[in-house]
C-alpha cells in the first residue's frame, strides 16, 4: 500500500461503505456524524472479535482499550442496541 493510500484509509474510517472522495465531500460540508461513525466502527470490531470466538466481556474489554473514555456499559449498549433510524 502506498503512503497516499494509507493516509486516505486513515481519513476515511468507513471506506467499506463509501468512497474516499464522497467521504471527503461530506466531511468538508459537516455532514458526517462523528459519534455515529465511531459507533459503527465499534460494532464492526465487536463482530470481528466475536467471530474469532472471543467472549463478549473480553471483546468489550478489548474495545475499551481502544476507546478508554467509554465505560463498559456504554460499549455494551453500542454493540447490542442497533442504531435508531432517522426519520425525515
């Protein structure tokens, strides 16, 4: 991976959902909800850990190492409660 690709990957935490260009455009216009992106990444990481047969509590503890400002129960709620759908 080239250095530019590595930087773009760091800039777009949801590259599996949208392209880097679209992410940059949305982010430049203030349309990216940072907490929702963080919660999405936590859910993806949790599912990956659980697929590796890691116990739920241990997976949450591992996530707490990455996000030390979040409590155990907060991460538990993020991974077990689906996001609320926005109504228009």
